C-alpha cells in the first residue's frame, strides 16, 4: 500500500493531500534483465501493463506476467547473501522505483545480490484517471472501515514470491549466492507478500530470513521453524491509525528470532527513508541485522 496508493486514498478524504504527486502515464521502461518467472506462461497478445510516474518515481499496474530482475554486486564485494525485493502498492500497483529498484541497487552496493520481484496484481481500469479514482476509493473505504472494504489481497503474489525464491536458489551458482542465505524484503503489500511466503511456504521453499516493512502488524499463527524477521514501521503510520505489534509477539511466542524498529515518525510508505526522520536508517539497520545473524559471510556460495 505504498505512499502512492495511500495518497490516492487521502486525496478523497483530505484536501491537504493535494500536495502529493499526481500519477501521469509513462512509457514502459526497458527491462532487458527481467527474467519471466513462468517461461511457459502465455503472454497476452496486447500487453495489459500500464506504467505511471509519481513525480520522478515509476510504478506499474495490471501486471499479468511476473518477472524477477537481478541487481548484482561487484564480485569483489559480494557477500553470498541474496534478497528478493517486493515493492508495495495495495496489490493494485507496484512502486518499482521507490520500493524496488532503488532498494535493490542499495543492497547490491553493499554486497547483497538483489532480485526485484514484479508480481501479479489485481486488475485496475486502463485509463490512468479512472484507475486513480478506483484505487483511491478502495483504499479510502479501507481506511474508514476495514470490514466494509473489498479484501486488499492477491494470492497469486504469494505464488510469485515462492517461485522467485526458487528461481534464485536454482541459479545460485550462476549468481554467486548461497542458496541457504536467500531472504526477502517487502514493503506494505510487498511486506504482506513476504510474510505469506514465509508462513505458507514449506520448509526450504521459504525465504531464509525476511524484512517486513510497514506491513499490517496483526497477530498470525507462526510455526517454530519460521524464518527470522526484521520488522519496521512508523508509529505515525496513516494506514494503521492504532498500530499494534501483535505480529512481533507472534514471532516471540513461537521462539523465532525477531527484531522490531518502531520509528517515531515516517508515516506510511517511507521506502528507503523519509528525510529528517530516523527511518533513514532502515536499510543500514537491516544490513546490520543480517550481519549480526551471520548472513554476510564472505566467500563463494556453498
């Protein structure tokens, strides 16, 4: 549910949100390194993907053919760890720059192989203005009364996440990563997708560790073999007016390692960090957590 979709919802509820960027149609970027998750999947005769730009940031809607794009570190700096990056967008769009490629490049610059997941989404109207109104209406309903809103969910996203993890592990030798150190980080709806992959995946199919960034903090049933979790959220998150940390307690009750960063300010959708707040420490803290857990060992993949 990234700041883009949240802004659309707030535009319907608060005039102050009119200062947020307005989406404009954009040309699809070249994605020469994108790898289809399902090579045998039939590509629609006419592409349904619609790209938009929020200020300088690209986002995509109507994804029907999921892909993974590797962003690899300099071999001299490679740690052997890998992270699948799942952008958010309320399962109606993907914030590909804000919570995808930018995050992946930062990780690669710090020795972690990153793989940006473009997962399947709920359909939205082809017209950008109609799509914005549609997304805003759904999110505004969710903010007013979660029980009355259509479910903000997409089961295919979980399938795509598990397929991406398998693809990375199957290609571990080619990409110089250790298949035992393949984790996932997700933002908002991408965090929900990451969590579902961790809880619904079986055994070695799961991510080895997860970063859960401004996703819902509701309690879940957590198995004792769930992966370690790094969780982060801002206490003034507009999407979760009464934030709870029940999910963290679910991890603790299962005796699974968990670390929580509850920032004083940052709102929803701060991505790699909102200037002037301590959310700017998100990725350095995630990396430090990985190091503490022994995930950044040097050397070739094992």
